[in-house]
C-alpha cells in the first residue's frame, strides 16, 4: 500500500502535511488516531517503530503525539501526528489494539502528563516511588536542574497467589558491574509462572539536556546514551541532522561509517557469544576465550578512535577524521583473525550436547508475540521476522553494498546464538568488500543546522535504532532517540514463564539489553 492509497482509504480524516524523500507526515484528529494506527498495524502489517511526544503549548496550546510506522516496502517512514489540547491532555490509547505501544504511552504520560485513556496498565514507567505526582520533565517549563521533593507513591508489582507459589525478587543491585534493574519472579518450585521487570533506575535526563543545544554540542550526549552502541547512536543522529540540512556526505565517509558500525557489531557479537556460552551456561572456557578475543577488538578501537567504544568519529557531515589505508588494513587483519578464533570457539561449543541442552527450547519467543510487542534486532530475526534497517531503509554505504538478512525459526536462545554467528560472518565479508573497494577523497562536507524534522535510522548490533530530531531556530527543539532495548525489555514477560529460574540469566544474556539506552 502506498501513501496515496493510505490517504484515500482514510479520507477525509487524514491530512498530508509533508512528503520528503524517506518521510511522510500526516495529521489526524486525536479521536481518530487509534483507529487509523490500528488498521495500519493489524491489517497492513506496518511495524510501529517509534512514538513520541512534543510540547507545543507555547505555539498553539497543545501537546503533540506522534506515531511512526515503518513502510519497509517503500523504504519510508510514516509519521502520524495529532494535537492534544492542554486543557484536556488525553487521547484514546493505542495499546488496547497495538501492544507495541504499551511502554511508549506510559512514557508519554510520565514525561508530558498526556494520558492514554483505556490503557490496560497505567502504572508509572520512568518515575519511581520517590518522584512527586505531577512531575513531567519533558514539558518545556520544567527546568533541567529542578530539585524535586521526595515522595512515596506506591508502585504495585504483579502478584500470583496460591498454595506453593513464591515470589523471588532479583535486583535492582546485581552481583556484577551491570546497571540496576529489578526483576520479580512468581514461581511454583523453580518453574517461572510470571516474570516482571522494573527498570529506569538510571535516568540521565538526556532528552531534556539536549534541548537548546546546537548540533555539535549534542553529539557527546548522544554517543553516551548507550556506551556499547556509541557509533550506532552517533550515526543515527548525524543522519537526522544531515537530512534536515540537505547535506550530501562524501562516499568515502559513508563507507567508513559502515566500517565503524560493523566493527562495533563484531565486537559486541563476540561479547554476546562469549557471555551466552560461558556466563549463561557455566562453560567458562567459552567466556574466558571470548572475552579475551573481544579485548583485541576494543584495543583496535583504542588505536583507531582513541577510545575503546568506537566513539568520536562520526559527526554531522561525515567523519571527524579520515582512516588511513594502513589503519584500514589493520582493521581488516585484526577483525578477520578475531572472528576466525571466535568461530572455532563456537564450533566447539555447538558440538557439546550439554551446551545445546541449555540453549535449545529455552526462552522461546513466537513470531506472533514478537510482532505484537514490536521486537527488533536479533530477538526478532531469531523468531523469523525478516527485518533489518540496513536493507529496508538503506543508509550510509549499504545501498551500494547490500547485506544478507539472517533469520532463524527455532525462536529460542539457540536461535539467537546462531543469528549472531551468521551476522558476524556477514560483517566480515562486508568489511573485506568495503576496505577492498574504499573510495578516495574527502570525508567531510560542511553541514549547517536548518530548521526541520527528520528521522535517522541505524541497524545497530542490538537492532533498529531511531533518532527523531526536530531543529528549531538552529538548535535542538526535540531529540527523541529510541534504543532497540526499549522495544525488547518487555519480552521477558513472554519469554520467562514456563522456564526455570536458572534459565533467566541465559535468556537475559541472549538479548543483552541496555539499561542506560532505555532510560534516557
């Protein structure tokens, strides 16, 4: 279905406000938002990729609610917007018919005070018990340095009652260096009946801090949203800026951007293969070997970027600096050697019946559940969802150097393990091609801030990552970044039940989600 067919189907309820190269913007009355979105999601199978709010009270006395769908076949994004009057800040909830909207709508309520009426779970999402009622940090009149009084607002966790039913609390402080997250198990013996997560302990206020910053001032904040995906976040943001500015990035810079994000992907896939195989199952040989190999990739990043996290290279307009031919050969040599060694480790692991017994049929996620909840990345592709931004919305050099999308149908930890192996293999092939055919020339084109809205999209190693950016008067009016972790955390409620408690760390590591990337 193309854009004109969509408009014709819902006429006269939809108003086309803008059509750009990869973005179509449509306006709809708030009473029609849920109906239109439901048809697009359920009948036409457009994935819901983002949902964000804006505070437009100064201009017209309203809040904005914006729903972004992915039109993969047309390689476009569809943004459907509605206005919510300040005097009556509510709208009919999408979650009743689109489960993927459930966290987005709770986020809107916490941060803007806009209520989705009919939402089945209106507990707080970002705000914890100590945050006073009526606190909405993304309203324009909320000061970034506001000192809040401490409150004690109850947060009811879900409970299961009955003979032999017990609750097990895990976290929020964990026995390691990971960030805080609380998980509540209801169990019968060791069998998990329900599993609920409570996150957002590490709120950084990034979205608020970005307001009023120029395009370069914002970049250090963007790169630190989730440290293990710094290159991906920077690229999504840079692409949004460039679309607004009409900036044409040189081909060499586009190719170097792909080199960096694929190196980031290989680094983290090696980490996850080690973490799942060793720390999740107790096969310490896999963990020790994998983490040693990953260290070589992090030292490579230190040599190339000046830090261990593939950070500080991508800027609006291209690259902060070029990468020499000598360093490109070094990148290829180290990544090839690292993957050859890690591949040998995975072959040994997959030859172990005990190892396979731990991975197979553990943490299953059906395709239907993955689609309903808006799963992205490895979690989605391991459940037969054939989506990848690198192919469906090609950016940087992916249009000229397409990738093969890897899917599996066993939908368990085993499938997610094998997807990572195959994706790493594809990344090595892509690096060989890119570095062998690297363009000569400049790596930067001057990029001046203009006013406008755009979406930057990247298939990070975790999955689809979006940056929805609004620039006004030359500075950031709204920057709503959506890390893939935000989409996938809620999957534990589906993947956990039916497994035993010792399976949870393994399921958790098979997703490797970011606390920091979720809690902006």
